[in-house]
C-alpha cells in the first residue's frame, strides 16, 4: 500500500487524493486544508475542488491541461507537511420545529421521551463532514450515542424539503425534495440551498451547526 | 427578446441544456449540461452559435414546436424522424424556418436524446453560471423544470459567426458503431480481482429502463468485489461506473450525485461519453480498458 496521500486519476477530467481510509474529524481537517490550498493557488484550468470525508477531488479542463501536470502541482501543494490549517468555520444556527413523522418512533426505539430526544438533538454543536448526495445536503456529526439508529429499512420516495433527519451517527437537513432513508424528526424553514447565494449551500464541510427548537 | 417558440406538443421529457455548470460541486451541485455535448457542439457550430449556447434536449417520444418568428435551426443527436410543416427534413444541416412553421419530431428512431438548436440559442436565465436545467434542484432552464405543452421559449443572441461565414466540419451523425466504450481503471479498480474484471470486460450489458440523466443502470452479469465494501463516500464524476452491492453497474451521468460510496471499477473516457449517453433502453454496451490518460496528444 502506497503512503498517504495517494493521488489517482478519476476519469479524464479529474483526480482523486486519498488521505486515509477511515473517517475521522482530523482527516477531514487535513482534507479541507489541502482543498483550500489548491483553491487558493488557482491552478489554471482547475474548475472544482471538492473535499469529502477522507478524499478530495480536483476537476480540470483536460483539453487545456494534462492529468500529469495537475497531479504534480497538487502533489507539491499537499506535500507541504505542516501546512494543515484549521477550518475557518462558521457557526450556523438552524431553527427546527420537531414535528417529523418519525419523531414518535425514534423516541420509542431509543427509549427516550420526545422532549428528551429533542433536548439531546439540540444539545450538541455538530460539525459538517461533507456536502454531497444532493445540492446543499451536508452530513453533520456526531450524534449523541443514544440517538444512533440504522437507516429506515424502506427509504421514502419523497422526503419533503427542510426535513431534519438522523441516521447512524449523523444528522442532516434535506434541502430539496429527494428520496431518502433517514428518520425525519423535524422541519426547518431555513433555506439550506439557495442558487442566488454564493456559495449556494448554507452549510459546508468544516462548518459547525446547532439546532434550535422553535414552536409552531 | 419576445417569445419566439411555442411548445405545441411536449415530448415526455425535454429540458434546456448547455455545456453545464462547473464550480459548485462542493455545494453538492452536479454539473448537468448536455448528455451528448459532442452533438451539441456540432449543432452550435453549424449555426454559428457560441459553443455554450443552450438548446432543447428532447427525449423519450415525439412532439412539436411552433416558431412564432423566422429562425434558423439545426437538429441532431439521436436519430429521429423530423418534419417541418409535415415535410421530412434532414438533421445536421441548418434549416431556415418562417414564422408559423411547425417543427415536429415524429419519433426517435435510435439513440436517447434529440437536440434541437436554434441560431442564437435558447434564452433562459443563467443560474449558477449555466442555463442547464437541473430538475432535482428546480434550477436552470425554463423555471427549473421539463418543458410542457404551451411553454414559450425566447431566442437569445449567443452567436459568434455571421450566418454567411459559417464553416464547420460536416461529419454528420455519429452512429452507434457497436465499438466498445473505452474506460480507464477507476479509483477502486483493485477492489475487483481478475475474475471480476474478466466478467466486467466480457459482459455485454443492456441499458436498463431505470436510467435517466442522473445515472444509467446496466443489466448483465453481476460482479463482486473482493475488498471491503465499506468505502467512505468520495467525490464522483460523470461516467464513473459504480458497482453497488447488487453487482450490476450504475454509471453516474450529468445530473447524478457529486459524491458516492459505491466502488468505482472504471470511468468512461471523455471521447466515448457522448456515444454512451446516447444509448437508449435495451441498447447493448461492452467496455474496454483504454490508455491511461497520460497520453495527452
């Protein structure tokens, strides 16, 4: 096994950098730090730099620049050993009405009252691990251990936009109507994805999120 | 500019697309854009348009447009029966239409997406840098949705060449030659042992009905991967061939998710992506590993 980070080709127009095979917050910090360095350098013909849990991808215009060129530039940038910098994190507060269709079932399965469940979901500051799956969908962790449940056995075909959900050790807001297998515990009116905003995703990897209970 | 084209019979699935939306993948926004950009670029060249001028990407069935002004159009992509005021017309050539003319796609004969381009391009608002429709987010194109009967479209001014000076490579329609689709090894290529690779490369896959602009599912012999299936979700790309637990491939297409957790055995090369995207339900496809991509000419 080669030493991390590993650079691989991801199609004709992209490369993938792998920093680890196991998800951890520290790996994510390194991934995002490297992503920022690549973005800030503004390599010519690079169109997108996308950090994920343990990897990042660099997309480029292969008509203008070769994989070999981008690869060596990226290798130099991420090889800079002590350049890992902390996330310039935003703290985002998301108001939630805890009225989700799965709230009662989740309370029952976790052995909590609904108020206890809500209290536990609101009590933490979550960290944003990755944006993906759908525009503006950001994976947040880690949930209180007592709230950890596997996904629903049968996913919903249509989850309403603004649904606040949990699954495994993660929580998220569905920004748009999509299929989804997470447990829906609440609703927010906050726009998680807004094409008129730059960036369009309200929460991005590296940010922090708190859910605030609201009535009505 | 005033409304110039009326959709008098919408096909089951038509959207406005240009060359796509880059720069927002880190917000989870897929690139979208023409599934067959090769044909789109040729049509825009035929009309003297900006290469990124938006056009109608038309799928699944027949339908008709009425032009409410004089215009120049060109039709290409999938093979279709094209009629102007009831008279058969040829693809891959500029066609002058007059106000009141009806442009009808009788049906699609072969392929998935017919492209209808207009000199000047279809004028819809630019959203996140592109006119491409992304249905899942309801953005781009005409109000972020597919075209409906009764819709009216405006023609833009996205031209780069005076009409009389247009020169283009008259190569015409690419036919689906049946040649294998060339791929490079994907990031998880090593999850698959020699037997799995042999299956992958020797199977003639059928494009499943469960395919759309987000992804094409392929039916055929299932492949199993030897490595651990637990892969943290990682960035994907158009043309990535994923092998989910069921073992039959799903190819990520233009409106597909920006990240995914299924192992990617291979990725379709750019030079074959338009041809692959034009494959319709039931079409047969084989894959072959091509050169590594280091061979930039």
